[in-house]
C-alpha cells in the first residue's frame, strides 16, 4: 500500500472537491459575453447625409407646393358649385356606395352628334391648375370613357380617362381597355389619344395638369404603378372642368368616383 506524503494531501483534497462539484452539476466559469457591433447603413444612393447635429425636416414643416382650390369627397350630397352640361339631373347616385359618386354612362359624344349628358362641371380657374380624381371603372364596350374633362366650348374639350376600344384589329390608337387622352376641337380629334394599357381590377387616380396652354395627363394605379400618358396644347381658355362618363353604346354601364380635387401651384 502506498502512503501519501503530507505535501500531497492538499492537492488530493482539491481534486476531491472539484469532482464533487462536477458531479452536482455546478457550472464552470461563466461563458464569455457576446457583444454585437452595431451595423452602420451607408446612405442611400443620391442622398447626402445630414451635417452633424442637423435634424431631418419633418413632413409637416416642408413647404407646400400646391394648395387645394376645391375638393368633393361625395359624402351624401354634391357641392352646390357643380352643374350638369346638358341635363338638370342625369343618372347618378351618391348612396349606392357611401362616399362615392356613381355616374351612369350616357350615350353622347363630343365627336360630333349629340353631346353627352353625364358631364359634371364647375367653373375653371384661369390660372394653372391640377385636377385629380379617383376612378373605379372597367369598360366592356366600344368607346366608353369615364374620367376628367376640361371644357372650352360646346364642341371642344379634353377628356382623360379609362375607356374601351375593342375593334377586331387593334391599332396603336385602339388598344382595348386603356387610358385615353383625347383632344377634341370643334367636334374633331386633334393629335394623338396616347392610348396606354390598363390592368383589369385596378383602380386609377387620374391627374390632368394645366401649365399655360399645355395639359399633361398622368396616373397612379392601386398596385403602385404610375406614369405620364401624354400632353396636348390648346390655344383657348378653359371654361369648365369636371368629370365625364359618356360614349356608351349600351344601357346600364357606370363609373364610380371616390373624390374629385382641384389644386393650384
């Protein structure tokens, strides 16, 4: 039998205590702390970082580039400033869907013949302006159109909206369901209609902007798309602005408008 020297006894005691601690599940030393370094995002392309100590400008403090001249959200009644072009009260509803104006498409057209009835108008300012309207409409028949209008006289207007042109042989001016921007002067078309395709099931915000004698049509859709459709020049002063729903060849089509707004620079 081997005898332990006195100098070995403290070492043996330490080993026994360590084994006892491990057997009882006592943890060893604490794990090292993991420190995540903050990720620094580079500035977006084309955006300069702010100088040190300078706070970003809030949306409410930014200068307003436009001001509203008029807005109608169609909440139950039509504003007193509206008038109908040829009929005292053609087919429309403010109760079918709360907060929406439903216009039945009339059969008339400014391309000669009988003018349309469903043309809702108010006086046009003589300064530059922007017209905006939220439209829900899907044409199903030839030549239907619903959207924005600028009237110059009884035979001349600009009409920008969603329309249908369903000829057997499509052309660049007749693309089926699309956005069309017509310049009609003295009952005849002038220039292009800038036919632009639309997507079934989408709503559109239409914009018609006047700058001097130039009128530019653009849009934004409910899927995040947007674009400029085209521009026309008209050397006349506008008389009225508003909404149109017309050129229907069958009964019962309608278009819904959520709002109409006119702003100025």
